[in-house]
């Protein structure tokens, strides 16, 4: 039985990823900051709720301890938790605005990955999937045919560029774990006011694909629902 831990999984892409992986036969541990929302989501899906606030070292450590006590290991870690932050004209952007987004979208991934590495290393095929975005790609954000080129979201785009590069650095160093980044694409979620043209099912194709592909696949890749993509 594959044991999968997903952060930020009480709604949106995280919730749909949990639903689909449960259908694939995974034992899903649904991580969320809000205990009420997380408990309700886990009950709806047939997952086990584990409270985690990726911005809090103690909360992340407690989540890892909880999983060690109950499951003893993790096969797949999906770093899904993320926030959008300020968008539009960046003239009034502050350091605090940027730091709050980086704390969730990048530093939160570092906290969670570090805490869960011992549990992942107990798996025969450990996998980490970081939910990034082509919003952090120079190529995509400069291509007028792509929706990423129309958005002004300095904190979010910077955080996703950092997360994709962080993924490649982990993959180069942690060669015993398959570590990749997924681009969901422009998907209708609360993060964008449900404006994206893709459904949440379409938006989770890349994440689910990376979580279920099995041994023998590469590490350090950036993947969307159509396959591996270049990041520049």
C-alpha cells in the first residue's frame, strides 16, 4: 500500500489529488492547517487528517511525528500548500508581502521535506512532488500566446521560480529519492478566483502522474499534464 502525504489538501488541487490517489489505492494522509476543514475533507474522502502548518517548524515536526507513530513511513510526499499573495501593480509591494508568500511556497517546502525525509527513506520507492507553476518560467511568462504572460503576480511567480530551481537542487543531491516539480496549468481554484479554464481534475493530472508512475523514471523534471517541459 502506497502511503501519500499531501500538504494543503483540504480544498482545490490538494483535495482533488487526494481523491484521485485514493482511487488509485493510495493511503492518503490529508495535511491541512485548518483542523475543522481538514477533518471534514478527510472524512469526505476516506483519508486520515494530519494537522500541519508549513510555516511553523513545530507544527511540521509534530506532523512528521504523528505519521511516524501511525504509519511509520511515507512513500510519496506532495508539497502542495501554497498562497498567491499580492497581485497587480507592484509599486507598493513590501518585503513583508514577498516574505509571507515565500514562507509558504518555498520555505514551507523545505521545512516539510526536511522533516519527512527520514520517513521517505523507509520506502522502497520514495517520491517527492513539488507543485510549482509555469508562472515561474521565463519562457512561459514571455510567450504572448500563454495565459502566464498576462498575469502580474510578483510574489507568486518569484516563489514558483524558486521552487522549481529548489526541486532541481534536491534532485541532484538526494539521489535516493525521485523528486520532480509539477505545473498544474491554469486551473479554476480559489487561488485565482476560479477563473482558470481547466478543471481541478485536469489540473491534477501532472501531480497524479508523478505520484503514480513507479520506479525507473527520472528525477529533477518539470512536468505538466502533457508531459515533461523545459523550464527557462
